[in-house]
């Protein structure tokens, strides 16, 4: 084989390989501009404008800074464009990976008023579903779908596409004066900074007054119903919490708010009492979720024998337990999830306060019994009810 033929074959193979790589990349998705925008030599409006780029222009991503400028390539030329003018379109059926740039809330919807499923740490990889560069992105984490602020999500190198090298009609879309385009570029940061929003969402345990100040003498904004979710901004030392409901800030008594625990599918363990009794520790708070209502409360174990003897930490916790039972104390076991030291276990909780208690002023005279899988009791019929409730809690998490 002569050298010219070898060279020709090598060239053909190289071109084919590049084509295949391009098709693979294009299958994953494509960055493109969302509006007319300046393409610059550096990451600021003070750098020279290379040219204007029209909306919908496909680009090759080189370095992605979601909260600032991205280094890109268009027709072989490297430069910078504001990241909030770049949108990633995901091809259906393909997985495109972004990662979080800082700790951020993973929410049920595209707003800080939506419930936080959990706080996601920096560097967490997520699957991009829908990308809005100037707002929120719909993502998936461990098969759970939710939303994160787009300026906290950076593209992971290797998951984007090479640019479309077709006709670019954007050469003269604007002037060097940087008029409308640069108004957007210089718009500044979002006042609703997500880092300051990494605060807990809590739920009212009863109907409560939402007031203008941290005292009962402060004006009442409105009455908030039981089971309403509020965003807690700060806990005051006088027993009040500064909260936000919608766009309004005000105050609610801290004892009338409880934390919300979100259990991910597959996180709940089914443990026999012989194992669970070593996990459940006396004197250590247990965060408990009533599976049927979603209400959560805190209890503490003070004794372990054939089950765990537990009591609510506060009167607010007692109020939530009673509310989960429609205001009636009853022996019927309730399916619950019990979280301690990062582990969540399926269990059942009876609902009649009885015998001794160790915590004063918690609104309960006595204690409740917390049962786990295969708890042994003298009443065989009641034992079946207890275990059935444990299995209900287990199945609800799967």
C-alpha cells in the first residue's frame, strides 16, 4: 500500500470518527443562545465585542460558569457569552449531566415558595431535564424529579454537543454601543440569593396568628391554618420565628412550627426489633413521620424492653400526634417512619398515653409505645396489628 493511499484511508477514518463523535454529542443535547447577545473576547462587558450572535445560535461549550460568563466556541473562534443567555436543550431519551456549584435547595417546583425536598451539597451530579438559564432547571436526582436554581448548576464537561457550523446570520445584530443586549448583561445578581434561602421549611401544628412582630401585642396579618408550610428566615431568642409566607414576612411562635422530614424512596429500612433496639438510643431525639398524614414530630426514647417507650419532646409535638389521629387518642397502631442518626426505619406507634413519663410540660401525661418488625407482645391479635402497620410503613416507602 503506497503512502498516498494510507494517507487517504487515515483521513477518511478520521473524518468518520469525528462525524460519529459529533452525532453522539448532538444526541445528548445542545447549548444555544436564547436571545441576541454579544460574543466577547473576555468575561465582562468591558472586553471587546467580537460580534453579535442571534437567538437560537448553536455553540460549543468550553467552560461553563452558570452565575457568570461561559467560554464558548463559534465557528472556530473562542470567546465569552453571559451564561444566562445560553440554554441547554436536552434530546429526549438522553442523559445530560450537570452538577451543583454550591449547597442549594432541591424543590418541588420552580420557586423559593415551593417546598424544599432537601438541601443538595456542592458537587452533586444531577440529570438535566429542562434548562431555563435565567430561572430554574427541572432536574432528576436518584429518580426524584424537582427544581434547582439554574445559576447553581454547571454543565459537566463532555456531555454537550459540538456546534452547528451552518449559516450564521447574526453578524450585524447589534452595534458596539451595547444597547439592549448589554442592559441584560449588566442586570446584576438576583436579590433572592439561594444560599440565604438554604433555610428550613416548617409546618404549623395548629391554627396560628401570623403577626407583624415577635409578640402577641403585634398586629395580626392573618390567621394561618394548621398544616400550612412556611419558610423560616430566623429563630428569635424570645421564642418567635421570623417567617415568610408568599411575599410577606412576619412572625409566628416557634413552638407552633415543626420541621418537615422528606423521605426518599428506598431510604426506609425494615428492621426486626432485635436489630432496631441497638439503633434506637435512649435520650436521643427521634424524628417521626406519620405515614398516612405526612405530619412529623419529635419524640425521645427513655426505656427499651420488648419495644421502645417514647414521649414527645414538646407540647407542640403532642399536638401534632393528636392531630394525626383526628384529635382522638386510640390504641390503633399508626404506620410511621423513625429517623435517627441518618437512618430511617419502618415502625408503628400506638396512640394512648399511659403509665410513666419523664418529660414535663410536653402536654402528655404518660408515654406511647413504638414498635418495630416482629415485636413480641402478650396479645397476639394486637401483635398482628402492630406488625401490619410496620409493613404498611415499609411498603409506603418503596
